[in-house]
């Protein structure tokens, strides 16, 4: 586990201490809060398979039109 020295304003330390779970160390609390906050900031990630492969760039947006044209052409 990496060890880092981080300087926190007193107001941030107070928030972290208030958010600590019973028996949780300050370091564990800060690590948990950073991870949770970072994940929330990133938002939902697109799966790696999205936009892979060949085909029109707008296929997902106009799929119904493409399918309708395919059915009508038969």
C-alpha cells in the first residue's frame, strides 16, 4: 500500500472525521471517501464494446429507419 502525505484544510478533516465508520482509521476513511468521490465524478463509463466494429456512425440513432428500409425493400 502506498503511503502519501496529504495536507487537508481543517474543514475537510472535520468532514472526514464525521464520515468515519465505527472503528475505521482516519486513513481508511479518507481513502474510502476519495474513491467514492472520484467514482461519482467520473460518472457512468461506457462499456469498451460501444462504438466498436464497422458500420455507419449513426446506426444506433437511426436503427429503426435502417430496419424499416430493409423490410420495405423485400
